[in-house]
C-alpha cells in the first residue's frame, strides 16, 4: 500500500446523485430529480456551437478563456481580470482551498449545506467547522462569531443547498462586515438565477467593498450545461490572480467554452426556461404542502422536505419504486424541480406524509444514490 497524507482516508467522497450510464438498459425510464440539473436539453443555438467547437477538438482550448471571461465581465459589469474559470464552479472551490487553506487552518461553513465544501477543505488538510442553520437559514452572526485566527475560508451557499433558503443582500453584507478582511469569503450562488429579491440578494454588489469576497456562479444549473463542466468565480483582481495559480491548465474544454458563450447569447430563451421551472416549483410546493409536507419557500430549482429519518427513507423508497430518484438526507428529502411531466410523476409517487409505509431494507439500499 502506498503511504498517503495523514487524514486522507477521512475525506468524505462525493455523493454521486445520478444513475450510471444512461445507455445502460437498467437505467431506462428513470426520472432524475436528484442532482438539481436542468430538465431541458441544450437550446438549438447552443447545440450548434457545441458541434462547431467539437470539430476543432484536436486543439487545446483557449488557455485563459479570454472570450468567455470578456463576455462575463460585460454581463456582470466587472473587469475580465476579476474572473476565474473552472471545470464547474466546484473547481473554483478547490482553487480557493489551494491558495488559502491547508494543514493547521480552519474552513467554516453552515450545516446542512453543499457537502462538497467539507471535502474541498478536508482535501487541503484544513479542519472543518460547521455552524448549524437556524430555522433552516444561515445564522450569519453565529458564523461570524465562529471565525477564529485559524479560519482561512468561510463558505456561504446562497440560496442554500439543500434547504433552498436564501440570504438578503443586507445579511450577506453584515456577514462580510464582521469577518476579517484576511479571511476569504466564498459566496456560492449556483442557484441565483432561480432566486428573487428581496428574499435573495447577490453578493456581486458587494465586490467593490470587499477584496476578500469570491462569488461563484455556474453554467450547470439554470444554463443547463452540467455535462460540460464550466463555472466561474468573480473576485478582486488580486485574489483572481492567486486563484489562477491553482487552476488546472485547460480544465475548461473548448466545447464547454463555446457552449457557455452561446448560452450568454440566448438570454431570452433561457429566461423562459427559468420562468417555467419557477412556475413548476410553485405548483409542486403548493401540492405537497397541501398534503401536509413541510417545505420552506425555495429560491432555487429544488424543494426541501423536512422529515424525520424514517419518513425521509420511506419517501425516497416510494419514489424509487416509481422510478423517480430524489435525494435523501438524514433529516429530509431534496427534490429537484424538473419538467412538468417529471414533476407530475413525482407527485403521483410521493403521496402524503401520513400515507407512507414504514422504513425497510429497500429504502436503506437506495440512500446512497
Ligand atoms: C451549491 C452548489 N455549488 C456548486 C455546485 C457544483 O456546481 P458545478 O457543476 O458548477 O461544479 C453544486 C452542484 O450541485 C451546488 O449545489
């Protein structure tokens, strides 16, 4: 056996949320409401850009993603040098850990939240400190109070995965004001396009006042490009130049770059898709709360059902029996909002909290999916 870094065995593995190959006959007919993806295939204009870029795939992609970064700078009203790209926004989380965390340091985030923050921190060798949500929301004062001399990164997921709850701009500003400027604050806005003011406020407006702020966005969710892997961070030019040191060279491929640029050109069509997901979110939430499920108002493309372990397990099992995959957590179930017919299958499968059968072996075996 090879010798490995101390603590590496304790790093939590990524909780893969989907079935294996879609070509496998055993995986046919499943509705995947488990990974917060878009239910829609790429738009025709984006598919065309993908085909054109694929034809030149014998060449390496643009190293710096110059064109995409220039377009993003225009969209967000910042300088291109403030933007870093990644193979999904998750790569930018790893870049952040590589430049700021490490053995002897601490990384702080809420709980429950996107579990990958723990993995990213643990891989760097940092200690992880989790601050419980209060009534399903980030407790910004408790998080700021938990920052110590050793804290190098604070991750804030807004809107939060898995609860769908959001922070206002004033709450994010308050948190940033209380955290020392030597500590990197990463505000992950993977689901921002599905959120509305005033419940949600983007940290983008606060970039000018905080050099230590890094805002993450992705093309994986609202833009429907999860399979291509492209995300980005916006921060101060100083932090961006450090993050670029930790970027995996050519990690965003030419097809991903072309698809992201074409998506930015298709704003109206994407806005219509986002609106349809939000309408479905309302329909599903209304139906489920009417049946007695407890669901906080969601600012994302998923719903959180708070439920004890047995009910959560039974709900996941009941859905799986109807070939509907949803994500189980110890204290609830997260359901991605899909296309109308997918959501109707979910509604038919799930039933009401009181109608659920007791937990069994089948539920336990489905928990890791
Ligand atoms: C909060 C959050 N951030 C980041 C990601 C990963 O995004 P990407 O595909 O851009 O790496 C996810 C994926 O589910 C997420 O829920």
